[in-house]
């Protein structure tokens, strides 16, 4: 597989898929530029080599229509400032051939939002899946998607994918475009390489013991990951709202805690599988229960399987926090996805904080720790420890699918799988 380090971009035009889907305020000002900063190493390497850049991204969900609210023109100046060079803008991403052809080494062209074209996502528009004409519409859209990808590809000599956040999507710019470049002229960017390496550290190149912490609200959304991890981990901590589905499945009283009554058998099955595979399954024994879903609710610490009527478990209790910390501190590989409580409320952060502190300690002692998938990233940011763990993933859905063991189309397209 070609790599960005081995490739000399001198005199070449590179089309780079980045994730510039940055949050904007009501005046179109960027409120968090993490994603732009994340792509800089790749973009700068290409310019430093003497290449020119055609940068493409999506922003928001314009659903295949032009919408000024999602125009990348709003971020052009910020991209220019971050790169330290002027940036030319192409207001129609599918009609940028002339601007691309005019690019000289060291110059940058930013394309308008790819998702202004339905071809980017490749989903038929205005027709429901149960419509008899849906299959034909889908086929037609897939053909149009190929044409769209071919047009984008025609702007450049080589293709770089550095958008991990969309790597789980088979879109024109994330996967289909790769068909129009031979193996020597397509590669992953630095951010993608880092994400792939981090996932590899927890799925293949595992140093033991390996502790995975899965939290969040529901078992149902995490089941694929739990099943894939069951064959790999030594300790599996299941926390957050999931705690109460497990407690109820084992005959406990969970008051009005979040609980998936249709997943009780699944919970028992997970407990059984853990026993069969010799995985140390760590579930909460006590919890901080509240009399309302509110930061200001009254609270009491009660057993996680004996919560009074009218009360709900919103955080891990003190005994549970110790159990979690013990399973984390001795680990050499750690994966954390999902909070241990309703961390958005300051009074229910203790469980997630205990996990974060233990991960920081283990990392300082040489463990590899990967934190990713939405809310756990918000947790490490809230607690100010993002730079004290080994890697914080930039990809929500993409990371979760990778951990489930799924092949990500954006990566497969480069690898030629
Ligand atoms: P998920 O998107 O499934 O990872 O879930 C994240 C959400 O789970 C966060 O918004 C948390 O507030 C929520 N959560 C964690 N623990 C609980 C709990 N005990 N009860 C209700 N929600 C919870």
C-alpha cells in the first residue's frame, strides 16, 4: 500500500478528502477548529513537497441541495490562516476543472460542500425504500455517483483520504473515487494512519491485560462491539445505563432507571458468554440514585440491584468506582467508549471521572489507552485529560464500526480490498 511518507508530491496535484465538518455559530464563525487542525499535517506535507492541493469535504446535512448555511466558503479564511497560504475557492465542486488545472505547486483550492450533490452520498432522493421504483432509482444514483467521483478524480494526479470520521461511509469522495487512481497514487493521510494504528493496537497488537470499558445508555447500541470485544479482552466493564438492564435481568429492582426490558435475555447471554470465555465481566454493584432526571435531584447511594420505586440510577456508586479503577489500573491496553453516568450533569460525573483518572494513571505507567466514540471524548475533554491518554479518536461512528470488526469502506478502497 502506498504511504504518504513514501510519496513525493513535487509537481503533483493531490485531491485530499478531509473532514472539515466543523461546528459554526449563527454568524458562520467556527466554534471548534479541531477538525481543521487534525488535517494540517497531511496538507502541510503535500505543500512542503511542492505539490498543490485540492481540498474537499462535506459540512452538515444539506441533503443533496445547495444551502448557504452549509457552504464551505464560510471556512475558507480559517483554512488559509491555518495553512499559512492563500486559498482559492471553487463554488461548485463538480465544475472545478479549470480552477484545478490552473493550480501551481504550493497552491490550494477548496471545493464547495460535496453534499450539495446527492451523488456524494449516492442515495436516491425523494423516494422511499418501500416504493417499487426504489431499486431502479438506486441503480441510477449509483451510476451517477460513479460519474461524480470520476469528475472529482479528474482534477488530480493522486488521492489522499484523511477523513476518518466518514471512513465508514461508501461515498463518492471517501471510497468510490479511489477506483480512478492506481494503487501507487492513492493513500491514507496522517490522521487516518494514526486512527488505523490506534484501532490495530486494541484489536490485533494487544498488550495484556486488556480492559475495555463500555458505557452509555443502552446495551442495544453497543451489542456488536461487546460481542467482538468478548474474544479479545481480559476485563470488560459494562457501565452507565446498561447497568440496570443487567441488574433487572438477574432479578434486581431498578426503580425507574433506564432499562431495556426487551434485552434482558441478551444481558444474561452476555454474562454467560463472559463466563465461558474467561472474561472478567465487571458490573456496577452500587449506584448514585436520583429522585428526578436532573442535576439538582435528591440523591442516595443504593445497591444497583435494589433501587427504590421512583428513583433512578444516574451514576456509579463509590464501591463500583473502586472496582472499575482496579480493573483499569493494572491494564496494559485500554479502550473506553461511553460514560458511566449522566456526566452532562455535574453531580453525576464521579463514575466517569474515576474511569478517566484510572486510565490516566495506567497510561502514565505505560498502558496504551484509546478513548473514542462521542460521549467519552466529551468526558475526557470535560475533565481536561485528553492529552493524558494515548489516543483520542476523531471518529464517532467510524471508530465504533472499526471496533465492531467491520471493514471501513474508506480504508478498504485505498487498500484495494
Ligand atoms: P451513548 O450515546 O449510548 O454512548 O450514551 C451516552 C449517554 O448515556 C450520555 O448522554 C449519558 O448521559 C447517558 N447515560 C449514561 N448513564 C446513564 C444512566 N445511568 N441513565 C441514563 N442515561 C445515562
